[in-house]
C-alpha cells in the first residue's frame, strides 16, 4: 500500500525532527555542558565545606585535606554521572526525555509540593487548556462564520468596515491585554488585574466557576481581539477565491439559493483546509501564550516555562518542549493521514508537498 | 519588475495605503530625527542613567501636556543654582576662614506639592578637609525653619530634604517634608488635602569655609510633571526611549523581514528549481523548524547565553528562514517552473542560477512584496514581546523595554498610565502603518484576489 508506506516514512521523519528539536533543547538548557560545570563546582564547594567543618579533621595538613576533598567530590561526580563528558550525558538526557521519563525538577514544585515534572506539567496544563481552548475556539468559529457571511456580501459597507480592521491583528494578544487591564481593572475597577480565581478560592463550586469566568473574561478577550479580524480577513479571502470557481458560477446560474451554494459548493470542498488550520492553530497556541499568561498572571504552561527558564530548571524546560514536540508531530502526522486519504496526488505518489 | 511599478502606481487608489504610507513615513522621519538629533552613544549614555545624569528630573513624573487636562497647575521642576539665581554673600572671620551664606530663592506658584526637594552641595578645597553647613528654610511669610545644622561635606554632599527624618518630626501631621514645608500650617486638612502657600521661598545655606575654598549649592524642587513624555522610576526622560525606539524597531523589523522573508523566498526558488537533494534537504529543515517553537527557544537562548538584540535577531532569522512560508512559496514556484518561457530559457542555454534569478524569482516577486511589508510588524512586536518578558537588550532603549519597566514597577496599579500607554501606542502605530500598507499591497498584487 502506498499510503501506509508514505505514512511510515512521514512518521520516521517527524520522529527524527522531534529528536533533533529535543536535542537542541537539551543542549541549550545545559548551556552546551556549562551547566554541568556549575553543578560540579557546587558539589565540590559543598564537599569542601563539609570537610573543613568536620571537627575530626582538625590538624590534618592542607594538602591531605585537599586530597580528601577531591576524592569525595570525585565520588559524588561518579554517583551523579557527572564524570562523563557532556556529549555522552546529553544522549542520556535525550533518551530519557524522549521516553517521557521526565524525572524530577530542580527547584519548581507543583501546588501539592511534588517535584515530579510530569505532575508539575499536568497541573499547569488545565489552566492553559481552559484559557486557550476557550479563546481559540471562539476566535476560530467567529472568524470562519463572519468571513462566510462577509464573502456573500462582498463589497458592502459592513464588509469593508470589518476588513479595514484587519490590521489590528498585527499586534499580539498580550498587547491588547495590557489595554484591557488598563481600562477594566485600573480605571473602571470592574475586572480583576489577573490570576485565575479570587484569593482565597471560593469553596462552593458555583461561586468558584463564577470567579473563574470573571478572571477568564479579560485574557480571552485579549486573544480574541488580537486574532479575530486578521482571521476574518484571511478566511474571507479564502472563501472568495473558492466562490469564484466555475462550479459555483454554474450553481448560481442554476438558480440555487445562496445558503445552499454556501453549504454545498463552498464549505464542503474547503472543509479539509478549515480542519487543518484549526488543528494547527490549537497546537501553535500551546506555547504562544507565554507573554499573555505572564501579563495576566495566569498559572498556565507558558508561565511555568518562563519561570523554569529563569530558574534554569532544566528538567521542566526539557519536559515542556518534549510534550510540545510530540503533540505537534502527532498533529502533523494526523493531518498527513487525512491528506493522504483526501488528496489523490499522494496516492499516485508524485508532486505536491505534505500539505 | 514592470508589474511591481504598475502595482505601486495603482496603490494611490487605496486610502488605507496612503494612510499606511503616511504612518510609515512618519516613523522613518522620527527615526531620522532621533538618530541625527541624539547620537547613538549619547542615547545609550542617557539610558544607562549613570550617577548625576538625571539628577534634575523627578521620578515617575507625568508628561507636561497632562497639565492641560487638569484644573490645577501641576508643579514643574525648579532648579536654583548658587551661581545663577542664587545670591552668595561672604565675609572673612577673625580666625582666617570665610563665613558664607548662599541664598537660593524660588518662586512657587503651583497648586500641587513637589515630589521631592533635594539640595546638592559641592565644595572646592584641599583634599581631606571638611566643612559643616547649616540649611534654613524661609517661607513667603518670612517664617524660618532650620532644616539641618552642621551637616558635614567633604567634596560633595546630597541632602535629601524629603527623606530627612528630623524635618518630618518637626512638621507634625504632615505626610512628608516636601508637603509640610510648602503647606499652610494653620489650615486644617480638608477632604482635598492641604493647600500650597504660593509665593517666593528661600533656602539659606550657611557655612564657614577656608579662605581659599569655594562652596556651591544647587536646590532641586522636583515637580509632578516633566518632559514631553514623562519620566520613569529611574528619573529617565521617557522621550529618549520613545524617540530611539523608533529606529530600533524599524531596523529590527526591516532586517528581520529581509533576513527571514526574502531569504526564504530565494531559497524556496533555488530548492524548487534544483529539486532532488537540495529540495528535500530544505523540506526536512522546514519540518524541523516548524516543530521547534520560536519563542521558547529564544527565551532559552536569552536566558542561558546572551540578550543582545542583534544576536536575537540573527537567531530569529535563522529559525524563520525555514518556516511555513517556505511551503507556500514552494507551491507557487512548482507552478511557475512549468511555464513555457522557462523552457524557452533552458532552450537558449541559460544557466541554472540565471534561470532562478532572472526568470523564476521575478515571476513570484509581486506576491513577496505584500508579505514582506506584512511581516515587518510581526518582528517589531516580537522584539516587544521579548522585552516584556525580561529578555530585552540590556542597554538599548526600546519601546518594549519601557513597557517591561512599567509592568515590573506596577505602573497600571499605581496609575502611571502614560508610562505604559505611550510606547504601546507607538507600537500600535507602527503595526498599523505597515499592516495597512501590506493589506493594500496584498489587494493589488495578489493575483487571486484581483479577479474577485
């Protein structure tokens, strides 16, 4: 079967890509081995402190003490595997990371106090999914449907007005977030400055949900403002191109209703593209909210990543990137699968890229 | 090329394109003004805010134009120097020294209280000697109050009157010395707070100094408003950053767009024409960089290696060359490759590079232009994004840095809105200008949009 062979090749390539991406992360997050040197120095310092502080070592000559320190430090290095060169160790890091054996963080803990990277990350996953899921789905649905409506009224006043707003999307969501905080939190004082729920969190589920919604409103609006008009513009362009196809003209000539034309002749052939775009948007937004979460003090993955980098917490950094890489690669593979079924060129095995 | 020229002429028909061009032109003008009016080294020096650079500027002062929107006249900074407006009287004493009295008068006609009051005292005398001085405050009502007695100065001294605990104790019921010294002491504080006694104040500095020594004093009464753009927590005039942010943002955006977009375009052309191994290497690289998330990698590099703006720019370019746009361009080139005139070029024996650069690339160039303009604001905002999460260049005064400072200092909570809004508006103007232009170009040059 050509499709299965094609998919296997694609899967191998994507896996290699993830490997390379994770290796680059491991390399940078360890500062090309410099992090090991810092760890070694720290161990040596601790050992030296312990040796000098030991009352039993009083009167022992300095050279002898130095030898003791070196010996003990050497032992610690071997225990932690720090005696091997970084290249060897980095391969070890890579394989454990890829097998999702994420290990323990160095500084950061989850709210329950656990240091397991898996727990820390999953705990932060829900807030991110809540915020981005709501916002992305909202932006997407509004953009597609408004674009469809506008493409039917091409050239009208509403159409031109909405399209004139397209340049607003050149600014990212967090940028509008700052204005929203300024307006609704600082000046009008009707919305919270940030956070996910009020503090202390309400005990009742209903009050909790309400507080959550209140805190969700501003960041979601920020993402919405940053993305919706640009989205409408590109979807409108897309639909306009499709609605000038010959078969649509023919349908129009036949006198079909415009709703029928829209559903049958415009939406149906463009559905794969819509799905693709939707999935890719969701995946890329996974990491795209770092600044927004920082601005709104939202306890999500983006902010976790930023804190981890600022604390040089290598396991968390690598863990986040690995999960992201797998998710993205998985999505791309799924899209390849969909396309392999839909797109006849792939079955024939010639021309065109994967997308 | 002719299509490009014709397209540009067609642009005149779009009002949004004209507006975009105006905004971009305005930015270029501001950039030129900044670069010519304030050389790079001076801007860096000012922005580093070393000792003494911003002495005479208040902290967190609002821009002067806010005065137009308030009922009261807000105080501006008053500087009185002993050599200029101050009067210096000196007479020799019996034991061979001089008794000096410096009078620093200032007229205070504002409705608000100053932010701070500071006295800078400098001496010129033999190394190692020291002088003691006394400071007296005289109100318009001729009331005198000794602020400090026998304060020691060697070379120079900064007497921060607003932070002097004894002055605060001597003015019971007053929130701060700078309020108490200028307020009506008889008045009971009403709901609007205290009122200022307007009139001419005097600060007297008295000291006995050696006969050959010199004593100079400078009084700074810090206002609530300063500069056209206000000041930040380190007393820096925000105008420096607002002006210099323009050339930096433009340079970053433009270089980023050239580096990432144009090279993607050229490489896509080369890859498609040569096909085979070159093409598949480019394809694999594109897939790799599509999985590698840009911002997280930048954050890592910024934290672990360097925060230099130009290193970041280089990295952004390297990572964006093989981006999703590669696939879009490739699809277009694949179509263009089959055009008959390229076959003709091959037939007359044109070399590969000649075909790519003379025939293949120019055909798609009209599509590149709007993309190029549209991608510039992305890079401008990317720089701001990096700065806002604390990875801005440590020395360069960019808009993003100002926003980062404002966020870090809680400007939105404390009501220093100007601090956040000014750079944000400039960023938005930049983004809007290029986006307006880009979308209009898209309408002119995108062949598929023309028919509809």
